[in-house]
C-alpha cells in the first residue's frame, strides 16, 4: 500500500492526482468486497481517532464516516458547534491545532469553504472536506467509483450534470471529470454557471487528460448520447430565500421520464441524495432500473474508508 498520501489533506478533489484517485478506487473495491464477504479490517486503523465536525447536519456523511472508522478499528467523535469552543469565539486555527494534537484525522462538514482551508492550514493531521459551500470531494470520489463499478472503466465516458452548475457538487464533479478523463456537460440555465476559476483550471487538466468540459443550456441536448445523467437539489442549505426563484429557473431541467427518454437506454441516473422528489427528480426516475442512487449512498462508506486508510495509516 502506497504511503504517498499519508498526511495529505482532502480539501478539494484537485488536491489528488489521477493516480491517487485510482489508488483510492482500488482499495475501496477491496474493502467493499471484503465487507460483503464478512472479512474484517478492524486492524487497519486500530485505536485511531477521527474528529467529525458538523456545522451542517447529514445522514450519509455521519453514518458513513462513523460506521466506516469503526469497521477499521478506530472511533469517531461527533462534534457540533455546541461541543466546541468555536461556538464561544475560539478561532478555527486554535481549534484545529488543539484537535490535531488529540486526534489522528479531522473530517469537517462546514458552512464556508474558508473553514476547511483554515483547519487544514493549522492541523498536524489530515483534514477531510466532508462538504463545504464550494466542494464536496468525498461524494464525487464515491460517484466516480460507482461509475467504475457500473461500466468497468471511467476514462472516455460521457457525463451530464443537470441542474445548478454553480453549487459544490457541480464544482467537484467538474474536477473529477477533468482528472479522470470524462467528457462532462454542465446542463444549466444562464446565471448558474460554475465558478470561473474552477472552470478555467479544470479545463486545463481536462485537456491534458483528453476530455472536454462543456456548458449546455438545453436539457434535451445535454442528455443525448451520454452514459451518466446526474442531478442534485436546486436549493442548497443556506439558499432558502432563493427557493421560489430557483424552482422557476430550474423547472425545465427536472430529471423526469420525458427528459430521460432522450438519453440512451444504457445510461445510468445518479443523485447524491437527499433528493427532493418531484422537484429536481421524479420518483419514477429515482426508482427506475437506470437509477444507482442507493449504490452511491452505500459506496460513500467504502470509498471514505479507503481515503481514511491512505491518509492515516
């Protein structure tokens, strides 16, 4: 097992090379297979501790990290702002220095990306971005691992993300596609394009890896001849005041049976969950044979176990 990743941070997917991402996939596949066969890996991170900071609630992030570290022989500590002195004015830098003297890794699900970068800048141990307002790298590692499971390969596939091109999922998916050589359409209305800096930097990486990133306005055009169709909620946490505006802007981009009829029958449907059924995606599509959304949800744990092992062991 490579030690090249030990001590690195996972703040952005761009922190990892294509080779490192493939190493994560290789280990995740082995850990998942062994888990399904009942083989234990509770010696891999025996006695190691994972501090789990949650500024935003989550079903999948908490369960997958807490159960995952336990299966590896370690233990997770759930820390809300009420459990930390951050809530009483202690700086993020000081908090990071203290936690990293007690724990072997920090995972944080935060409101602002700057919190993750500051935690990483002041930590003695690896910091994992469990979600910020800019990126969601753990989810996207899981997504492309799931794609690899379904197709047997990733490079050269055609991927369409339909919805809000300016959110954290879109940004991390853009990075994942660029690093893994996947052609990606961001199918989004005007005013919701990806962050220009991320788009520019990822496009350079995509060119090196022989793939193309495109913004497409027309949903039907965007899902033609693709292997994967992906969507996410239209209104993220903290954007509730924009909900009515967003519902109107994204209504033509709903992932429903009519839109999916324009995609190849072989294509798969993905969603990071939680899904707002009847908004960005219909139940008919979520529960269709093309849907792999619950495979994605399971794979969060296996992929994050691989990440923790490679960063901590």
